[in-house]
C-alpha cells in the first residue's frame, strides 16, 4: 500500500517535528491507511497517512476530526495533535496500554468494560453526518462489476441492507468496534475512528459480534451489559444490524480484494460470504 505522501514529507509539515530526529516504526493493523509510531525525544505520536485506497472507502474526514475531538475530551480516544486533509495526514497522541485481542472478548469483566465504553461513545454529541449504509454499499460495489460472481453476490448484499433501512434511534457511533481497535490503559479506549458517524447504536455491537463471530452466550452477555437486559426488542434490533454489518463487511472486503487482488484476502472473503445468510 502506498501513501499519498512519504513519512518524511508528512513530518516536514507537522510543527515541531524534525524528520532527521524522529524515529519511525510501522504499525500493523488496518488495510486502508499507512500507520506509524513516531518517537521524537521523550514524546511518542501516531502518524496516519492516507493511501489511494483511503479515498475510496473512507467516510468524511472532517466528520472524523469532529468526533475524535469530542471523544478525546471524554477520554474515549487519542487527542488529535495535527491534521492536514489535503495530504491525508493525521497525527494523534499515542495511547499506552494493551491492545485487545479476540480472546479478551471471552471475559465477562471485559464485556462489561466494552458495554460501558459503547454507552459512553453513544452519549457523545451527534455530528450531523449520518451513514447511509445503502449508499455505502453501492459505492463499495462499483469495482466489483468486472467480477461477475462477486457482483452477483454484491447485489444480494445490497438488497439485505436496503430491506433494513428504518432506524429507531441515531447516536454517535464508532462503526468499527473490533478487538485491535481497543486499547486498555487506565481505562478502555477506542482507536481508529475513520468510519465514525451518526448511526444506529446497535451497529457498534453488531460490528464486534459479527467480526469476531461471538457465540450466543457472549452475544447475550454484551447485549445485556449494554442495554440492562436482553428484551425482545433489543434482540431484534441487534439481529437486524448484524445482518447489515455482515453484508457491508463482505462488500468492503470484496472491494478491497478487487482493488488489490491480494491472495491473502480470498479466504477471508469466502468466510465472510458464508456468514451473510
């Protein structure tokens, strides 16, 4: 993946950074951007650089900055140090702590922490930018049209998403709640807010449940911890958003595959397809 600017070019634009003095380590994780941990003296920052792929799948960068600012003030996210939208540069503080892994989601105390974090996220001010999942799905489908089998399944995913358009409640949402976006230091916090927007809060629960394939026991634990009980209405809302999440995740993954043709994604794509229905 190639970023829009080099690390050195980016650091030259950041006030108080000296590319000749900074030490840069690549960070593993996302498929969309290039991310680095930057050391300068005793200070550590995280540098994220957009790639050409970021322009295809990203949401609204201005919206992301607004939500990040509100989330940081609430202690839920890293503070923004510098941003340059023209060159796709974002610098945030580095949050020390332990990045969660999938097995952390099997612990009941961690489920309670996650539910508390999500309630806090959903209590942030709405930003005015609401995800239209059907529109996102159509955008993700565009590069799939030259792959007939993928395009056929994409049409089915879009039909699922369009069938679940009604939303009873809209809150600020992270929209990419997965284990490697969770860091626990003094408290549990969220990283990688690029997909954050106003959305159905149950989509956040669906993202962690769907991505990590939580079993019924842990799904019920999370729903109960989040909503104070597992009533029928909450379960129905969660089931609907799980269908939306699984369909949009498959489309995102297929979009990523068609643009990169990375063989490593084929297995993930087949597995994701099996979970949609």
